[in-house]
């Protein structure tokens, strides 16, 4: 499967933000995450790191 786990970095720690993410889009300075079942989350963050082999996306809070 190609879903990813999305984490946000806060105070040097990684916090799970959303699982089974299949789409990530930039929307007016924010990031819109969409899950495999159509659930969405809009976050104020920037992409810090994408680990494709680990299916992991790490965001930094803005």
C-alpha cells in the first residue's frame, strides 16, 4: 500500500498527526491532508522531511 503516516514536529518531539494519508496538497500556505477514506485535515505547517521507504511524512509546525 502507498499510504503514509504524517507526523508534526513540536518542541523537538514527533507527534502523530494522521495515518493512512494518500494525498497531500498545499492550500494557501497550509497543507491539506486526505486519508484513504476521504477524511481531511488542514494544518499550518511546512514539510520538513519525506521518507518514502518508511511511508512517513514529517511536518514542522508554523
